[in-house]
C-alpha cells in the first residue's frame, strides 16, 4: 500500500481511542466540561451503563450560538490561547478534543444557551458528521447527549466490560468528582433510577457518608496542611480501616483526578509500619499547587501530572499525612461483648464489617475496629491514658509469661497482654532502622564465615538485594556459582544461625512483589526482624521478659509490629470495673 493521508473520520477515530476508552471516560470529559463552565448543578443520566445513553446536563455559562459548531470540532477550545498557556493551566480541559472525539464514535447532541441569549442552539453530530445547528428552546447551560457510544467501532464495543463493571467505573468516577467539588450539586441516575445525589452545600464528610456509610465517614481523619504555595486537604482512613488494594486511594491535583503513583507512595510511606502488609488506606486528598508548577499535559486523558519540584511535593504530602495519622486518638473500646480490644490503631479485632453504601458503589469496606462507640457517650469515659497513648505506652510492671507466648504486664491504666513475638519484632525493627538512619550499624564479624548455596532463581533474587542487606549490616558476598558467604551480621541479631537467616530471607524475597524504591530498606528490615524475633512457644527467662518489655516501652510505635499487627491487647481499668459491675453501665 502506498503512503496516504488517512481520511479525517479514521484519523478522528484513532485519536478518539486515546481519549474515550470506555463509557466512564466520556462521562469524565463531559463532567470536566461542566465544571469548567462553573456549573452549580450537574445531572448525569446513564442508560445501559453508558452504551445506550450518557447525558450530562449543567447550569454553567453555556456556549454562544456561533461557537456551537466549533465546540464539536477537533482542536477547538476556549481554554487555551497560546503555547505558554499550556504551562499554567487552570481549567480541567485544554486539549479541545473531547467533544470531537466522543462525537466521532457516537451520536452526539449538544444543546446550549448562554444567559445573554434568548434561545438555545442545538447541534447533532453523528459518527463525526455534523448537521447544521438549529435554534431550540433551552435553559441556560449545556446538555450533551451521547447515544450509541462506539456503534461505529465494533472492535471497541467488543472490549467493553460487563455492564456492572462499566457502571461501577462510572459510579466511582462521579463519586470522586462529587467529593472534589462539594459545592456542586451532583445527581447521577442509571436507567432512570437515582444512584448518587449530593447537596452541593460544601460538606465533604456528608458526601463521604453517602458513599461509604456513616460509620466510615465518622472515622475518617481530616488532613489540612499548607506550606509555601502547597495546600493539602481531604481525608484519610485511620490505620484500622483498610482495603486490600490501592483503588480507594484518590488524589486530586488542582481539582483534577490523577493517578499518580509517586504521590500514593508518599501516602503509604506516611502509614509505614502502621498497616498490615497488603493493606491500603482509603484516602481522598486534594492537593493545590500553583498552576505553573505542574505540567498536566503529559497524558491524553490528563490522568497524570508532573511536578516541577517533585521532591518537595512528595515530602510535603508525606509529612502532612503522617501528622494526621499520629494526631489520631484511637476509637475507644466498644460494649461488653468486646472484652479485649486491640489497643493499637491497626485492625486487631476479628470483627469485619461491610459499610452499607447507599449508592451501591464502593462497598466492601472492612474495619478492624467496631466503630460504633465513636459517638457514644462512652467516648468520654475512655481513659485519658488511652486517648493520649497512640504513640508511646506507659511504664509497665511485668507480671509474667503465659503459654510461653504472651507476657502479662500491669500499667497505670489496666492490664496488658503482650504477644512476645510481635513485640520483639517491633523492638528489633525500630533499633535496626535507627541504626540505618544514623548509618551506624554495629556488625559482628563471624568467626568462621558460613557458605550457603541456593537454587539459581533464589540466587538471582539475593544478588539483587545484596546492596540492601549490606546497608542493613549484613556482609554477604558471592562465593562461587549460586553460593554466598555470610561474613558478618548486625550485632542486634548476635547468636542467630546465619545460614538459616539467609535462607529464610531469600524465601521472603520470593513471596514479594518488587519492593518499591524508598520503602525497600524498611521492608527488608521488617522481614529480617520477623525472622530474628523470638517465637511464640519460646520460654523466656524473667530477665529476658523484662528486657523485652523495656525495649517495647522505648519504641516509637509500640502498639503494632512492623507488619501492622497489634503487639498488645489492653484491658483498661475502666472496662474491668464495668465488667465486674463495680461501676454502673453508662
Ligand atoms: P476542552 O474542554 O479541552 O476545551 P472539549 O472538546 O471538551 O475541549 O470542549 C470544547 C469547547 O467547548 C470548550 O473549550 C468549551 O468552550 C466548550 N464547552 C464544552 N462543554 C461545555 C459546557 N458543558 N459548558 C460550556 N462550554 C462547553
Ligand atoms: Mg473538555
């Protein structure tokens, strides 16, 4: 075939593929247009998960009659005048191709009227072919109807997911924008049935409640931080409220929903060692930065951004989130049925529950804590010690060891049952990380170095991790094919079998997805400490028990192990008194 210029319809369809991948992406573009037009109310009607109909109606400033044909023309926009504008974008749209793209793969009708115009204007574009605009009666604002999406791109239709999946994608999207723009009234309906509605009164927590249920909304911690042009607001979940994936980590930058992995990583680092491995927080965060300090033109769907001062933004976000987590006072213990409560912030209790979500979206929340007590008068009764003690624990008096697995101790505010393994893990971890931070890891050279031979795939894994082990105080060197020699270990682990330790570590690497850049040291350290910590079932001498208790007291986050499980259960004086009927139920 000779080289030839593609007919415009085909070129548009190719371009459309980048912007409109599925019904939810069309909804996103239309929503963004409505928000750019300063709408106060946006109504979205969907039929058949968007395949049959997507209609977005707004009460924004509308489009002047003579510009209506341009609105559906490719590379036509009112939001950008010069190339320089591209680097200080304050609107959600700017590419001028969304409407044209959608119109090339559907039957699109746009009706619009400005406040100054007496009538509205309507234009119909079918598969990219525009009919002449006509005058119609219409309210001020803009309505875009998209019918039969992808009818002329059968290949795309085939790739659409099941209706429930596409519907969920739309719900998630609208929910996120509703949270980002609480002063806008959103209304979403599917096949004539209302699905989500917000009041537009600016109350974000109320929207959270509509989306995730009142209990979750009440538990969410507010984030508010500001620093030299950077502003972070929004909500994060306490450590006891987690999900099994990152999908509920939502980030908006200058009002734009972005999928920014580094930012998510900053958040995860803020939670570091407070969440169980494989658990992720729910976050809804809004970052505002000067428009010229962020490049939004790096992705066709504008889902990624690039910061000019990436490191500064990263550390700002991390610090702000960390502060909010640490400021959190744990939810006090619940009713009589729940005798022992995990005293850490992590999900310790067996209770798992599902938030009743009125919209049917975003369900499947689990929380370790029974959250019901948060607003009960009980809250006031929870001991001051418990409120204040998210960080440290009080000085404890050792009572003894039970079942060769737990230590019992007494504090000013009741009884503590401590898991010796988890506690030792935490203590070792904090000591090791402190040494790593100060770059001063006392290492103990082995009198006779130990050789370990590993299967080839494990030896590859270990080779990759050698520098990290080195930084943690392990001197391990390649010593022939698939063989390594352990020459030194951190003194912290003195007396342990080096060969066994190394084998166990490599097995752990195997079970792991590639650790993320900056987290890697802490993760490897957490694993090493898990291997080196005393186990359940190990009898400890009174001196060893005492030493363990002291080192736990010295920890910064003594209530969870580095993997986020609780190290201790706390039975407060208050609860004991109530349980024994010494004090009337309140
Ligand atoms: P972009 O948003 O990138 O400019 P679009 O194709 O989405 O490109 O829209 C083209 C133009 O149509 C916009 O620049 C805007 O002027 C106008 N427009 C689209 N939707 C609306 C709306 N809901 N209200 C007012 N104007 C709109
Ligand atoms: Mg747009």
